[in-house]
C-alpha cells in the first residue's frame, strides 16, 4: 500500500505580490478604522469641551505614531515585499513572520484595556484615536505603491 505524501507547497495560498500590498493596506486601514470607531463611541459620552481636547491629543498622537512608527514600518514592508522574487508569494507574507506575535500581543492588550482598564474609556479613546489614525494614514503607502506600480 503506497502512502501519498502531501505536497505542502500546493497548500500554500500563493498570490502575486501586488495582492500583498492591497491586503496589507486593507488590514491596516480596517484595523485603524476599527480603533477610530471605538474611540468615537467613547468620545460621544463626554462634554464637548473635554471631547475637543481629547481629540486634539489623539490627533497629535496619530501624527507622531505615523511619522516615527507606522509610516516607516509600511515603507519597510513595501521594500521587503518588492524584494521577494517568487512569482507567487504566500498570502500571509504581507507582514513579516516575526510581526505576527507582536500583532497578537497588541490585539490582546487592546481587548484587555477595553474590558478591564483602570483608565477611563475617554482617555483610552485618545490613545485609540492616535493608533487608529496612524494605522489608517500609513495604509495609504500600500495603496499609493499599488497605483504607482500599475502606472509604470
């Protein structure tokens, strides 16, 4: 009786690298918009004067996190994906493999803070607005790269 060996390479969800840029942009944009939606719900229960100040803090955080963190990371990912020479690349390669544990930790921390945080949600909202705004803004790098490569 012959045992059939599974060819694991056939099971890999391989795509052209343009789809990695699109997927990365959509994931970053989706995560950013989700965080912004949480923040907007938490802001809605505060007086307008408090909300304005917290939104201002969130926007300053967003600009800083974008400039010094997510913008650089998006550009690094774009360079990494561009350097992959294979015709078909694993769908999950839109992020470095080493980034997945960090993403899992950040998601767990976010869930923990939403449920158990000793910090009032309105202050947490400023942080969510900052991270969400930075993620959403950095996602533009992926979409711009797709547009640029399609034109050339």
